[in-house]
C-alpha cells in the first residue's frame, strides 16, 4: 500500500509504552513526553478543532508558522488527518516572498507563535480562523483581539480518532501541490538517508532543523522516536544523547 502523510503515522512505534515524542527546552527546563497514543490523541483534538470547530476539510488551506515542538506535531498531524493542504513556513523564510499556488489569497486558518505574530519582519498571512500557539507550558496569558489561543480551544474537542476515509494519496497535502502519497514516499526515503529504523531515538536541534520532514515525518515513518531539543547548548549534546538513549543525531 502506498504510504501517505496522516496521523496514522503515529501507530508505528516499536514500544507503545515509551515516549514517541519528547520536547526539551534546555533554557527553561520544560519537558514534555508523549507516547504514540498521546500524540494521536492531540492530533485527533487538533483535527476536530479544524474540522468541526472551523468547518475545514479536503481542499481547505492552512498556514503553519511554528517551530519544532510537540504542539506543532499535533497541529500538523491533525491538519493532515483532516485532508487539509498545509503551507509550512519556517522562521528562516520571514520577509521572503512565498512562491506557491494561491499564495496571494487568504488561508482558511493560520497558526503562528505569539513571537512571530508580533514580529515586524514576519508577513503573517490573512485567514478566516486565526490561532496563536504558545511554545511554553500552559495557556497564553494575553491573546490579541481577533485571535484565539490554540491551547485553550483544542481542549474543547475530544480525542476520537479522525475519519481518514475522505483522504486520497492524490490529494494535496501541502499548498504547493505535493500530494499525501508523495510526502509519504519522501518521508520514507529521507528516513533511509538518515538510516533510521524502528526503535531508533533521534535527537533534533530545534534551531537547526525546522522542516517537519526531518523532525517529524521521516522518523515517524520509520517507527523511530524523536527528542526535540530547544535552546540546545552544543557543549551538552553528548550528555543529552546519553541521558535520552539517543541512537541518531540530526
């Protein structure tokens, strides 16, 4: 069967009791560990928010301006489980023109960190539904008029597994037209490049690798788990590798 990019990717860990996705902020000490079941639950909540809360579905377009983070994983997997086309915009592209079909028309939803939403250099696209996604613990203390706190809104939705039947491998998974089937194949090929296998644990420097292909899709497609390290001090890399039982470093 041809692989596709959906929340079903989280069903492939080698050990269901171990964290599939770990997030560490080396500056604040924050840590979040999520099993495959928990990642799937957050993805389902996110899918329900976009599908039932916003009325989005196949053909809808979502702009995502978020860093490598466990909430970003939930946002992306939820969007893809709903058949949406995602425009992922790394921080490194701030201020640059967006070259993709329909790039000049409003999106159906936009999800962005408060820092990027308030950055004069950032051209945050317009959208019908606008969410701020914090990268710290808890909910946001201050949300501007016209925006909603994703962390608060997503909790209004349940953890029921999203319906995948309306998604086809030929449907666009990203706003540039790359399909679900193509991204699934690309993820598996990149996992081979990284020599990732089931049971591997991949350490990712969040500041160096923003693209979801690297820190999310490739490792999950291979059955590997991920440790996302924000504010990583290179001098502590070896200690983190040992503490987390990392087998691969990106």
